[in-house]
C-alpha cells in the first residue's frame, strides 16, 4: 500500500532555528560566582594539601565567567608556588578526577606565567605525569570544559 505523500506535517518544523547566524548561547546568569573561596584557602595555608584539595574540588569548570576562572587559576598557582612538603605524596593521595583537574590547572598556569611560576609548574607537571600518565594529558587536552 502506498503512503500518502501529500501530507504537510513535515512543514511544521522551524528550520530557521538551526541557522548559525541566529544562534543564541544559553547563558544562565546567577548571583553566585562559584569557584574556590579565596579567604578559606588563605586560612588553610599552613596545610597546603588541604588548600590544594579545596581549590581542585571547587573548580569553576561550569562557569562561563572568565574572571572567576582566572581568579581560581591564580589562586591555585599561588598555592602550588607556596607548597611546602612532599609533592609526590600529595599527588599520590589525589583521586583520578583531582589529578586531571590539577593537570588542567597546570596547563592553564602555563598560559599566564608569573615570576618563577613556570619552573614550579614544570616540577608539578612532572609529578602529576608520573601519577596520571599520558591518559591524564589526553583527557585534559580533549576535554571541552576549561578552567
């Protein structure tokens, strides 16, 4: 039996909504900024590993506000440069998700270098690479969510 080709149901689809020139990004503006709390990190500075964990767990990867992401990156670089203790033990105590997040922040820190931060970030990169391996680098490079 032949189908009715005279149907006009397909004409109800608005194809103009898919036009690239008419694209509107869904930006949700909320009052809360997100990201790590800088005063809380400053209060934990005697325990650098706890400060590092706080920044990694409160990473603003879902935020569209670049200023919040820059503040979080600067805060983490400051924690990494002031870190006193065994870096190997600290990195080995992190879970896989935190290792990947730390690697994201390291690469982001390379984009905005400060005085002597590159040498410290290279040291951290070596230690994180020893734990996370090439898989961590590949996940960071292919992830669309940026810090």
